[in-house]
């Protein structure tokens, strides 16, 4: 699993080419993530929302709205937990850290993620 695997399948290869290979820190997180079982493809949970799809969303889009740089992980409309961003706009590393942490907590990783930025 690489960073390109975290990008939507409908993204063109050119749009993710600038990512380059993962850093050592990113690769370490990807390795940890790969060791966590995937959500079942047909499982429905959290009020009917697909359990295999999580959204990473910031609490606010300005420094005034989100001075602590906090985000939330959602499965449908249901919150799973929070994640910390290093700045107002989350980085790939912030998302990976939150994804690994939440996957450990849930004892499974999603099949797909969405990032609200």
C-alpha cells in the first residue's frame, strides 16, 4: 500500500504523480496500516453508513474557527473520534497518523477514505 492507494481511484495518474515515493515516516505508518484487517466490503454499521468508508474532516476552515487544528473522523454522520493536524490544513502525514490511530481503535481499517479539505 502506498500513498497513491489513498487517493480516489477516479483521480488521474498525473494528479498524483507529484506525490513521489513515501517518506520513511509515511512508509512506517503505511506498514502499520497494512497490518490492520480491512473492514468487510459488505458490512453496514453506524446507522446504515458504510463502515468501510470514513471521512476525515476539519472542525473549521479558518484559524478563528479551528485554532487547535483538530479534525474528526466520521462514518456516515457518526463520529468515530478526533485527529490532530499539524496546521489548519491537514497534511498527508496528519491523515496517515489519524488513520492508523483510528484503525487501531476500531480494530479494522476502512476500505476507502474521504478527506474534506
